[in-house]
């Protein structure tokens, strides 16, 4: 079976943010799979090919040994670890003014695109597979 769309695995501790990110990436034309945590992600990655994995920081911190094992067993798989919260909301004392959904999703989508576009000849320079957004 020849796959023409980019497959992304998203893991997030917030079901709402996971749903919003999944919807945004699917609207952009990506094939998006979701995992409830580290164990589910490892099972999916062992059986399917993913072009990139996006994980929020709390999920990555919850089981670091599992994520390290995943990175070691799939050394060419880019893994994006994102904060899950827009940077602007951390700087503002009134979080009701800031929309937490769209700005975060755009930042994550942009970081994922940068990882995916790094597949050309210059990607050999890019050694670290973990990128923080």
C-alpha cells in the first residue's frame, strides 16, 4: 500500500487540546492518529510508520523512560515535544483574554512542518530528534 499523506501521531494530556490539534492537522491534509499515553504510542509506532510524533510536555515527563526507549528504537523518527500552552498566556495575568486553542495549534503545526520539511539534503545536519516548541 502506497501512502501519499503525511502520518502524524499526537499524544496530549489534555483531551480538548488533542481534539483541537487533531482537527487542525486533519484540515491541513495530514493523516492524524492519537494515543492516550506512552504505552499506546509505543504500540502504534511499533506497528505503523509515522512521519513525526507530537507530544505535550506533561505526557513526555510522565514516562520519560518509555519515550527514551521509543527514540532509541526509532532513531530517525522526529519527535516534537511542545509545552501545550501558548507562550503569550504565560506572560499575561488575565488568561481569559488569550485564546488557548488556535495559537497553540498554529505553533505546533508550524514546528511539525519544519520537522517534516527537514527531510531534504540538509536534514543530515539535524542530529537531535527532539525539538521543543
